[in-house]
C-alpha cells in the first residue's frame, strides 16, 4: 500500500530555544572556565547530547563546591525561580540569562499583578520548570496552579482581583475550557492567554494536518517535552493516532505502514533536520 507523507507548515526550533542554544554555544567558545546549565537547557535528548558535546555541563550539587571565578552559569529556556537566581548570583561571577523572552515577560506580569494584590491563577503543570519559575515571581504567595477539575474546588472564595494566565505550551482548547470555568467562579477575573505564538502555530498545524487528509500523525521531539506531548494529545483528541518519537530510528515503521496518509510535525525544541529525516524515512515507504 502506498503512503503519502505531509509535513506540517511549521517546524524547527522556536525563537526561545534557538536563543538559548545560541547562548550556550557562544559561551562555550568565549568563556575561560567551565560552562554549566541549571537543569536541561531544553527537553530534547538529542539536542542536549549536542550541547554537552560542545562543552556544557549540567550543574549538580557536587559541582557547587568546585565553582571558580572563570566558570559561567547559563539559565535554561524555561527560566529560573527567583530563589535560585539569588543563590546562583552569589556562586557565579557570570550568569547568562537564557530564559525564553516570552517566559520572562509573563514572569514580570505575575510579579506586577500580584504586587497589586491580584490572585494569579496559572493553568498548567505545577511540576514543570516554567510554571515553577512563574510561581516564584508571585508576591505574597498569591498564586494557584490549576491542572485538573478537582483543583478548581480548592480556589478561595469571593475574590474580585483575579488574573488567569497559561503555561506557554499547554493545549489552547484546554486553557479556554478552564478559563471559562474560572470565570464562573470569579466573574470579574481578567483572562490572559499567555500561550506562546510558537505553541499556537504548531497546535493549529496539527488541526491542519487532519484537514489535509492525514490518517495518523508522527510528532517528533523529546519524550519529556511538554509542548511536544501536547501536540500528540491534540492529535488524539481530534481522532488521529499519534506516534510521539524522538528520532527517525524510533519510527514504528510496521505500524505506520497501515496508514495511507501520515502527517509529521516537530516540537518547539526539535531540530528541523530531525523532522526532515523522519519525513524522508516515511517517504521511502511510498516507493
């Protein structure tokens, strides 16, 4: 059976990931000492292997005793909680801020609005480093993170000053659903859709793949990448089997052979070459 492969109209690193990687490689070529990153720079195994090969080291607790004035710390794209910022600035002479500009902008919004006395409600995953960064900027602990229907029941009663925001990579339809429910609890809540532009474009691209006739979708990217997982979840939500794979060698070829039209899309932290290689391997099935 012949196979047709459709590549999504958006691919490659998002701006925030591209910027963080540029800072990492630049630091390796410029800094006299070791270059550390506080946590995974991006959630993509292939990309992280390349970054480590260039000389970047993941900061561990045991490394803290070995820091010298020549060493440099790079803050990852997801940002860094305020408490850690203070700690790192005391330890490192040079700290490079690789925080995604969008995350940085929303962090300042959280700081400003909570400082005015507003309760901040973040719709997202409380264990995700980006959300942990946003939470840390709220003043007076006026912040809640919501990721389930049950958590809505734990919100405080009778508040007038409420702002609702989103983790930058969550499913936009889920955000709107939660926002509508929160609006019923707090009729005067201000809703700010802070899902980033790259995530929105990729989410729409999944919908477009179905409109173009895709019967299944291959989502290329790190298994632990939230934005990539979201794309796979959206595909399943609209009735398309989704295969979330990290590299072209991970493609489940025998399963994919059962579909006549396959869509392919990469996450925001997925190199465009990885996505193109998957497309090439699948197009080989056409012959």
